[in-house]
C-alpha cells in the first residue's frame, strides 16, 4: 500500500506527494479521487462510484468515468489509481487520508487529537456530489461525539472556553442537536457564564417548538435546573471555588511555544504583587503571554478578568474612556470604573500601553488606590514607574528557548504550506534563521508565512543578504530587527496587496471582511481576497471571539510601519466610505436589538466599537447631520443596555446640535433613542422634552412607528406623575398608529397600557394587558419589553397580595434581562422579588436579596432606593419588620457575597417550602 500520497478533504480538497501538491482539476476529477479516498485501499464497484458522482447518471456514465480515470492515471496518480470495468481502487494508506485518520482517532477514543485534525468542514468544494452529504453527516456526528467527550475533560482542566469557541457555530447551525446544545450550555455554565448557558438552552427550546411543537428531553430539563442552581457538579471546582468570568480576553488560535518559565514567573509575581508589567520590544509576545497567563490562572486567584486594548487609543488619547467602554462603566471617570470592579477579585489587563504611558500610569495608580481586590497586568515597551510595580522582562526565544523558536517556525511554516511539514535536514538552517531574527515570535511568524513560495534555505539566504536587515538592525536592538522583518515582508508583496495593507491601517480596531470589501478599493483583485492573502502571510492578524466569529486586525507594530505610507487624499476618501459603511451597518443591526438576535447585535457593536466611534466622530466633525444621527441614534439602545447612559446621551446631543436640516424620521428616531438614556440617568424633565420634540419630527416625517413609540412614552410618564386619564387617551392613539406594526412595538405599547391601567386602579385589566405584552415580547424577542412587563405585573400582583405568583414571574424577568445584558433591569426585578419575600415568610432570604442587589448594583451604578424611591423603601421596611435588627444585618451581609447567578438561584427558591 502506497504511503507517499496524502489526501486532504478537510477544507479545500488537495492531493499531495512527499514533495509536491498534485494538480487535480476541479469538478468530477476531484470527486472521483475524494470518493475513492473514503474507501482507500478497497475496490469500489463502477456502479457505486457512478451513483456517488451523479444524482441522475448520464447515458454513457461508464464511458465518461473511464475517460476521467484515464486522464488522472496519465499523471502522478497513475501508480495508485487502479482498476477498470469491475471497479476502481485508490491504493494509498488510509492513515494518509485526513478524514479516515480522523475516524480512526475517534474509534481509539483519542478525541482531542481527532478534533485537532478537523481544520475546516470536509469536502467544502464538493458539496454538489451525491456522496458528500452522507459522508459529511457521518463525520459531523463523530465530531459531535468527540466534542461532548472533550468538553467534559476541558471543564475539569478549566479550559471550557476552547469548547465554547468550537461549539458555538455548530449549535447556531443546528440548534436541535441535543448533544451539542448540552455541551455548549455546560461549557458556558462551568466558565461562570450562567446567563449565556441558559440563553443557549432557551434558543434550542424555541427551535424545537417551531420545528413541530416538541419539548426538550428530560435530560435537557434536568441540565437546565442544574445550571440555574449552579450545581457544583457541573464544573471541576468544589462548591467553595469561584469560576473566572472573562471579558474581552481573546481565545488563542495557535499553540504557545517556549514560554513556560515566563508563565511561571508571572504566576509567582501575581501571588505577591498587585501590579505586574510585562516589558519588552514589539513583536516579542507580551500580549500573548498576558492572555495565556490569564486563561491559565487558577480559579482561586481571580473572580473576574478584563482586557483593555490600548492600541486603539491615539497617542495622548482618552485611556479612561476606552477602559470605561470596555468594562461597561457608566461614565469615563476613575470613580465609575472603580465602582464597576469594586468588591471583586479582579484582574485588569492593560495591553499596549507604551504610547499612552503617562495616562495609563495615572489610571493604574488611581484604581489600585480605590479597589482592594484589583490586580493589574500591563504590557508595554517600558515600565510604568509606579511604586510596587513588579517588572518582568520578556525576551525573544533565544538561549535555552531557542529550540522552541525552531518549533514555532516549523508549526507556522507547516500552516503556510497547507500542512506539509519540512524535512529534518532543514533544522540547522532554521536555527540560523531564528538567531538572525533574535527569536522574536512575530518576526518568526512573518518569515514562516513566506515559506509558501520560498524554501527555508532561500528564505534564510534572502534575509542574510537583505539590505534592510543588514543595514537597519543594530546589535541588541530587537525592535529594529522586527521593523526590518516587517519591511522585508512588505517589500515582497504584490502592489495591490501592499495598497490594501495601507488601507487596512486606517481601521481603528477589529474589522470584518464585509467592511474591507465595502470600504477598501485599492488593487485590481477583490479587497476581501487580498486581505485573506495578507492573513495567510501573517501580516493581518485573525481574532476569533468566544462566539466563534472571526474578525481581523493589524498588529500595532504593523500599523505603525504602514500608516505613514498613506496618501492624504486617498485616506480622506477612505474615511468617507468608512463613515457611510458604519452608518449602514448600524441601520441594519439596530432593529435586531429588540429581537431574538439581540445578543448577536450587541456582540457585533461591542466588537466594532472602535470603528463605530471613529465613524461617529468623523460624521460629527464633518457636520454630516444625517449620518451622525443615524450612527448615534442607532446605537442608543445598545448604549442603554450596556449602561452607557451619560456618554451615549452626550454623543446624540452633539449630533443634534449640528446645524442644518435633517430627514425628520432620522431625527425622530435619534430623539427616541436619547429618551431612555436621559430618563434612566435621572433627568426626567429633559427626557420628556426630547419626547415632545421627537413627536413633532415623527409627525412631520410621517413616521408612524416612531410616533406610536413616542406617544406610549408620554403616556407612561403621565401615568407615573398623576395624569392617568390623559395617559389612557394617548395609549389609544399609540395603538392606532402601531396597528400592523412589529410585535416589539405593540409589546411596548401594551406594557405602557398596563402601567396606565394600574395607575387608574384597574388591576385585573392591567394584568391582562401585561400578559398580552409579554406574549408579544417573547414572540419578537424584545427582552426589555418582556422584563418591563413582568416588572409592572409583579408590582400589581404584590399589591393585590398574590406574591406567590409574583416571585416566579419576577425571577423569569430577571433571567431574561440578564441574558440580554440589562443587569440593572435584572436587579430591579430581583429587588422587587426580595420585597415580596415578606408575604411568603422568607424575610431573611429577602434581606440577603437586598444585600446582593446593593453590592452588584454598585458595579453598574444602580441603587434601587434611588431609582424606585419610596416604593423600594416600603419593601425593605416590610422585610426588616419580620426580623431582629442583628438578624437582618447578618442576612444582608450574607447576600453581599453572592454573584448574580447565585442571587437568581436564591430568588427562584423564595416560594419553595422549607
């Protein structure tokens, strides 16, 4: 059996020998080899092979097949493609067919190794042939089995995030696959992300109902209950250990080489110091070390981890604003950021601080003074120079780590060459190359990417004689070596590749291929294809979110090298296209925030925040009123859900202040967006002034949907402030405007009607209206309308002494709000449930709920007594009246230790018998 030939079916189909890739023409020829490879070493009858290739075979299928096989046998495959009229055989080792190797690993229960073989979906380019569907389905089921087994193992090792990355796109594709859904929910739950685990299961439940009215299995129901209870058996830790909540920390896509000593030193330093700085030249791997250290940290070190990418901040820019945005703080101030992380064992990673060193120094000094549980990990080319700073110098992979440099180069080179590994006699040359590049990981990756067209010997010789490398790199200055390597790499680009690279440097942060295709215009080839080519050459970095989506970015060292090459006139035109693209993107995404796609919408706006900010500022500075209002008003609901009330309102106010006329509908929708921001930040007077102006503009523009929403807002306000009769009339008008409108709008109006009927003293009618609102909100996926309806209904049920009905309703609303990212909304509902505890004789648990709400609320600038006033205090007094003062204090203190998931679990048990 021939072992010289390999067949790759994962991703693009390819056949290669020991030394070369064999050209197999696309279409039937590739399909013949692929089908025979699935039965490598076995004879496949002519009839079976024909049935595998044609749904309806042509009249002379046998003759056509012989012609194709004859052509294939005339080339390099002649020695392994055997047979004739009776059947055909591909006489190669099954271990050399990647899909068969994958199946063999599954059979031997080597699941993790099997998953590493699956690099892309099998037979991507052969989807039209009959044999593909069955083969792919069988492979996908085996992959699902492997993922289920591996997820359990990873959870025990504290590596659930890796399974989240792999499972998320698969579950999105097939939400009915119980095993995959359960594994993803389990991975989220064990990683401390309970709300996301529940959201996964709820989406699967909805898909089951829509596919035929099916209910989840008993297994899924039991798992959901375990997640709600935060059952310790779900994860690897004991009940006393806390899972780490990670935010904005990327999931590494590649293996880390040669950094065990540095990781150990970081762990030791973190155990003794609150501020640790990783210092070294660009490209040495500081960021990757920080990410790896955070993800490997034991559960007892951190409760929460955040990563702030400062490379997107312009020199001298606002570090406070970027940090506040990342953490979801209410305002860009030290006090607000400190409040967001107060009371938790938090790790804050500040990445790429060298160009904003003074403002970073001030931020770190201020936060460490205010937050006892805070630890900071900084990456920079120079230390901060703060008392107590522990500095770890990060060097290239040299000295004792030089063999790791060789491994890194080999691994990246194999990836560049489609999986083909280099020969053993290259090792000495690779060692010379690694020394030449001072073991800098980024330089090694850039060089390895060129081995798709150059041999290692040719590459090393080119670098040795290269003018840039010889002329620019000075002894001991590794950053010069990196810049030389970047210059050498870019000098080898085609003109259109370099032109697109220059355009990409204008993006402020992460970007998508869709954005590239719409904004970048350089070169005759597609900007999308050129970007992918640059990514394959490691000149563009690829980031994968924990949701499984890929986005792209330029490393700061590459950006700094390329940006000076921009043409002023071309760049100005680029920014015009950039602003228009992101305005269109906001127009598309904004409506989905009130639907079942809200989580994906928020994730998109979060990931692209840097460029959304850039586009918005460009529109405001350029006096483009309509574009500025579309960009800012369209993000208002996102800002509201993220708690960015003050900053969001300020941006929309600046857009509204731009002189000139606007499309009345665009202006009305921006005013509609700013209403919530103003009202929730405590400025009710301004909020209703925005409503008044917005109603005028909506009427002028004939925008019936905006008119309906604004009328409902006015009615809600009047019902709160003593004018319920007028409110009822306004609700009737809103209902008329919304007739035939989207479900989410009618849900909001029905919610406002429920509040109005409550104010009019008609609780039974109010509950009916709120029940209808909840039904429509659930149908549309409008989480805010759903939780708001449940909040008002909960108040009414408590007022009419039906607390045992109110509590589960309020808890469900809190779960919905939390899943949608509305933590203040969830806390408001849970606080009300705590108040209802007095009516079910659970006073101590109610006091614990208040303690938890207050503690968590401080991180989101939410205070129920301030927000709800006398109503909230009545509930607290009622609970306190059933306990001795010392018992109330003890129970309240117990609540201050609870996480949000634990608070939800406690609240859900308030109606259970003891």
